[in-house]
C-alpha cells in the first residue's frame, strides 16, 4: 500500500531507527540491548518495528509490558528473547513457558506460578528478579529475599534468578543525579545480600534510555532503552546533561511522521464561530481546512486552539475544539492548498518541523504520552 490510498497515516523511517539503535549500541559499548517495544512500540507499530530490528544482531531482546504484547512479538516473527516487565495473569503462566518469555519477577505468587508451569512441562525458564531500590513501584524489598530464595530452591533446576534488575525513579526529570547514585548503591547492597542467600544472578540490568545516555556505570550486562530507540530524548534535562558532558548533537533522529490530508476547504466570514462549544470566533474572513484526524486517533483534545499542523511547509493553527475524528485548521494565508493536500501533524514539511515534543508542550504532557497514544488502527508505512 502507498500513502495515496490513505487519509491519515504514520510513516516510519527505517534508516532513522537503524541510526538510533547504532547510537545506543555505541553508547552502551557493546552491551546487549533489550529494545523496549511496549505500548505498540511507543506508538510506532509493534510488527513494523520488529520488522526493522529483527535482523540486527545487537538487539538480543525486546522488552514488553504485557503477555499480549509478548505473544504479538512472536506472531510478528521475533524468535530471540523477550523480557516481560509487566504483570501477567497467574493462570497464563503456561503461556510464558510455551512462548519462552522471561518474566521480570516482583511478586512471589508469580514466581510460584512460573515454577509450577516450568515443572509441568520440564522446561527451563529464565527469570529476572526486580529489586526495589527506591522507585516505589515494582520490585521486591530486602525483607522478602528469604521467602523468594525458598521458592527458587523449590524449583531449583528449572527456574533460576537469571538476572537482577532495577529501574531508576529520577534520572530523566532532573540534571541532578544523586538519587540515581543512591539507587545504584542500594542495588549493589541488595545484590550482596542475595549472594549471601545463594541467589547469584548471571546478569544485571538497570538502564532505560536516560541511563544509557548519561551513566555508563548503569549499563552492566544489558540495557533497556525505549524512547531513544525511536529518536526522542527522554527529557530536556537528559539532553542538557548530555550536551554539558560534551556529547554530539545528532545522536538520535525521530523515526515517526504523522500525516493526514485536507478533506474539505471552506470560507468563513468575520465573527463566525468554529467547532463545538464555540471556543473560537473569527476576526476576519477566514479559510479553513478540515482534516480527518481527532482525539480518537490520539490527537489530544488538549490541543484545541493550541497546536499547529504543517501544510505546504507553512504552519496552520488548529481552530476550535479537536473533535473525535476531525480538526479544523486556519489556511487563510497559505497558498495552493487543495482537497487531498498533505497536512503534517508530526514531522517535517518544507523547512518546517513539528515535533512530538512540541505537541506535548501544547497538550501539557510529555513526548512519551503523545507517541504511546497514537491510534493502533492508523496504518504504518516503513519508508527508506
Ligand atoms: C519503559 C521501560 C524502559 C524504557 O524506558 P525509556 O525511558 O523509554 O528508555 C526501561 N525499563 C523498564 C522497566 C521500562 O518499563
């Protein structure tokens, strides 16, 4: 399919995705990668992303949040390893064993369920033990170590604590990294305590994108980058910290563009209202373009009267409220717009660019949320 037959679609740059993974692999200094593909590959499309990364031998793992995502990775032809970082229904532990999915364990009943499933089939399964070092989310605390050690002993030959892992709470939201250092110290202390209980994981992993970029001592044996794979900085603070360290500018290139087409053009007089709630009123004769995209596609209603789209390389502002499936933009001063003209919601047009970060700013959120909420139903095309 080419984009001529589409009204609203997403384009993915294969070369940008390759470039970003190469940058991350270089930063990680040859440590294996677990490419994070949760949330439909941060909105980029799970199958499409796997299609690009499956041939790279530096991507040992993909990281997913749910069993459904893990299973979709297998369906998309991913034969290598899968790290499941979210919870799974205990009744489905058999599926983990059958699909060879390595769960991140932070709950004893989950470990028991996996142990039973592995014992039933006499299949070995690697587990990754999540340690609570101060994020206050998943992860086991030191007072639970004894009881986890018991469960591991019970399923000794089949289920091992293959890895120890943790996750940083405050690495992308600040240029002060004391809290990350504190979590690393705790991680180290917890590993020594585990060793005293004869739990000695083969590998350790802690690093999301910001940690991969800023802290080589968090890399250990495996890194788990997400947002940077897709060409986005985890935050301004991460970018600033990196540039202050003297890092290069073109480390990551955005992979995704989001496009739609002008479906109607209309002229309104001065003093006319636009859209639900009459939140915008023209002050002069105005030409509007109607675009077939709305909050049902992930174009947040918070963008009402805030955002711009690009048409013919020029900025056209969203007028009135974002509807479920439509938006209206002001093209009064843009020449040559026709029915079918391309409108860029995220990405370049002429010399102009609208980034996921700009949309996030207008909508009062972060780039992660803008990307993760892109409608799963939108067609994705891999280009160059
Ligand atoms: C989402 C996630 C990551 C990736 O985070 P980014 O900031 O997108 O790089 C890494 N590890 C875990 C446990 C995650 O949930």
